[in-house]
C-alpha cells in the first residue's frame, strides 16, 4: 500500500519557510510601524506649534543616541525619541524661575531660543503647560497599531498558505 504524503511534505516546507522568515519580517514590520509613529509625532509637534519646533521636529530619529521613548514587541525593540533635552519639558510642562532671562528672538508668536543672543525675554510665569504632543501621538498611534500589524501579518501568511 502506498500513501501519498506530498501535500503534507509541501505543507511542512511552507511552515519551515514561514518559520525562517517570520522574525526578519516582524523586525521589518516593527521598523515600518516605528516610521509611522515618527510621522505621527512630527505631525503632532507641528499641529501643536511647539516653541522652536524646527529643532524638536528634526530631532526625532530611530535608534539615535539619547532617545527617550521605546517600542517593544516580543523581544524586538525599536527606540523612538529625541536627544533634545527639553522635549520632555515641552510634552509634560515644567516649572520655571520668574525673572530669569532667556536669550533668543521672537519670530511672530513663536520664541526661538538662541544661546548667547543679546536679545531675549524675561520669564514671568512659574509654570509652563505641556503641549502633550508625544502623549497625543501615542494615543493616535495606538488606534492604528493593531490594524497595521494585523494587515501586515495577513500579507505575510498569505505568501505561505
């Protein structure tokens, strides 16, 4: 008696191929998700019109030194953040010392900090409200994350089965 196991052998080959490709695909998907998250963070910075947003906007990068924020998924990690020291203060708000002189220039309604400038402003308020740009970007991202990942992995599995 002869039993045809060719379909089973084909299935095993597909499972082995998917197994080899899964981790690299997951890493690629996580990187793409990270890029999407960066775009959302940058859009929030622009929408909130943060002070000196040019430097803050340009400072967000994948895996750069001094990054603050991380995405973790099953042992795969993508670091998202900035090495600009004041980013967290802009997001969370901060206390300041009234009467302190801050060098820089006003450009319309926005103040641009310039170390050593002869012009600037004297601080008045003791608390500066945060814009919560990162918190809002994270909430927006969480709404699309699962759908993005589900779609990516449906495409992955469709290649094998």
